[in-house]
C-alpha cells in the first residue's frame, strides 16, 4: 500500500509533476496494484479457503461496509455538508474518491472467485492467464492502433474490473503453486523484469510516452510485476519475534492506510503545506520522497487511532 501512496502523492502535488526523477518514483511504484491482486489470488483461490473465508467469514460484507462507509465519508469531506440525505444515498453507489475504485475491484473478484477457483482446479489456470495476457495486456498495450471498437469494449469498467484484474488474481495463484518449478528460472525472471522496468520508465519519461498504454495491464508492467512477485515468493529472511510482530501490526493497518491517505493528502494540500515544504527543500525528487514518508506515517497514526472504533474499522 505504501507504493500506492507514492503514486498518489506524486499525482496530487503539482510541484512534483515537472520533475522527471520524481516521476520515476511514481512509475516504479505502479507494480503495487498488480502485485497486491496477485497476492490476494495466491491465497484466496486455495481449495479450502474460498467459500469459508469469503462468504462464511463475511469478507465480502466487510468490504461492502468499508465501501459504503468511506464513500459517505469522502462525499461529506468533498461537499462539507451533512444536511442532504439523498446525495449521500447516491454516493453509496458512486466512486467519490479515486482510490475507492479498488474496493469495487476486490468485491467483484471475491464474487467471481468460485468460478476462477473452478478454472484453476480444472487445470486451465495457465490457459486462462495466457488468454488474459493476449487479450487484456497485449491489446491494451497496443491501444494506439485503430481498432477502437474492440479496445473500447476491453477498456470498459466492467470488463476491466472483472476479466482484467482476474488475470492477475489467477496468475498469483499459479505462480505460488509453481514456486518449485520457477525457482531455477528466478534470476531470468528478475532480469526480464528489470529490462521491462527500464524500458517502461524510459518510455514513460520520453517522447514515446504515447505508446505506453493499458494502465496496469501494460505488457511491460505485467512482466515487471511478475518479477517483483516472484522475488517476494523466493525471499527468505529471518526476523526476530519483535520485528515480526511489528510487520504483522503494520500489515493489518495497510487497508486503513489505503482508505485514509487521500484525506491526509487533501489536508496537506488545503493547508498549503506542499508549497511551504518545497520552498525550504527545492529538490523535487527528494521532497516527493519525504512528502510520501510524511503521508504514510500520518496515515498509519490515524489508522492506529481509528481502529479503536469498530464503526470505522470493524474486526474481521
């Protein structure tokens, strides 16, 4: 989630937009969403987890609650009013802040998870991933071509939130199940991912940026995300019990950070903190990193306080 915060910090503070090195931070961080979807699929498409964890454990209903509650919070924050009930009711079904789009994606993926699980356990997981890669990644990466009708259909919100992200969902599970087979190829995967990253960032920062299409489904970004996911799969580091406890605590707060951080960014913007901050530190690529660190720390602190109220963050 911290990588997602970097993308939003860069996008919401105009003083950073003209700096090419600051843009590299944002471009490099775009693996965060694909890898998170892959992690979710890796664990939620297991045979004994899906029905109990998603439905019996009320995971979907918890996400729906977060969606309704925080949609209302952001509508109130944007409008500054509690007086009109009908706009609030309307806001439940609208995306009132850019980052809440992600909750819709998770809910749809959870709903179709039984279907995806059936595909995986029928032995068609890799076939699904290959078809997804060709249709969703390759075609979207070639969206500068003239086949507008097909591409507009593929790029529609419903197709993207269901079929589009489901590819990452299934891919994460397939990579996890193939961890022993891909272990000996891990360095090749890292090298391919590194070259994809260099090419992706280079093209995003050059006159060829118009060819970087497809959003989170760009071929280069898909390859880099696979390498990051593979790296974490094969990462074996021993942590002391105290460090492990802190990592677990921070991990449990990651959703809260994701939900809260746009409010923190908005407050910093409205108070002119960015202008004051950059006037003292006139190196954009350094200031964007420090600003990101400030937003992350404040978001974690706010989440830690809000988690005391189950109305805001109900227990699983």
